[in-house]
C-alpha cells in the first residue's frame, strides 16, 4: 500500500470518527519528532496510535481494517492484580470490507457497534488443536445474554449492541449497509504475537514510501523512532 493511500485513509477515518462525536487523544496528532521525546516512551512501548492493515494483500477496500489503540497494558503485567490488564481500540469496518477469520491465544474482547450500519460476525468454535471446528455450536455472550449459533453462523449487531469473544472463538466480520464505528475493549492487546489467522496472511501492511507520513502508524515506530 502506498503511503499516499495510507494518508488518505487516515484523513477519512479521522473525519468519520469525529462525525460520530468521538475525539481521539492528543497524542494522535504528535509529529515523529514529538514521539521521539523521552516523555512519550510509553506511547511507543504500548504501541498506542494509528493502525491500518490490508493484511499484506494490497486490497484494503475488500479486506482491511482501520484501528486506533487508545490504551493498552503490557503482556508482562498480565497476572498482576494491580497491573493494567486491559486495552481499548477504536476501529472502522467499511461496508462489505472483510476482516478475515482469526482468533487469539490470550485476548478476550468485547466488540461494540458504536454507530453506522450493522456489524456482521461469522463465528466458529475452536477445536482442541486450536483449528476451526466446523461442526460444533458456537456460544457467545451478547450484551450479557448467552446466544447459541450454528457453526459459521452470522451474528448481526445493530448500533449499541456488543459481543464478548474468547480465545476459542474464531471470528470474521464486516459492515453491512453502512460503514461501522467499532470500539474494542479487551485484555492486553499484542498484535505482534496474538493473532492466529485462518489464511496465510500478515497482520500489518507493507508500505511503499511515496510521500511523507501524515501520522506514524504503530507499525512505523521501529523504523522511524529508533
């Protein structure tokens, strides 16, 4: 994906979020020079900020996701009674844009439709070896109420509705009707190691630097902020 396209998505996404009455934290707009400052170490260490993925397939409009991590604990803090054991993301799923089938080994997450169209999730249960069980029923909690779906069943969340997904829940999702603003509240998030995809794909985009970044992505931090 060219940096020109990344910058375009960032502008569109920022406007979409603001259009729903939500504002990103001040660190969203820090320059690379600002982020190099010592007092911003935790932003980089916790990988807070902008994130755009096309899963390395160069088809963002068909298969991709916008994300912004607003807060995040550290894996090293898990198991500590007083640690920061949670994370929060803002995401945008565009109409008919697939976030492909995946699950996590550690993260438990609530996926919340905050506005726009209908968020559709395709769900499977994990088999004992961690793969997809295409015969077992799926049990998930939707706003505090347990729901059961057939394997590969579609759960549709209207604005305001949410679902709790556990590491045994394989899930893919997309927006129906209109783009959807999503909040994810979860256990500590680790996108470097805790995403297991059904397809042979990557978690991050490959960026072609044809123009300067509007904002650094979390995947830019290592290269730009050494």
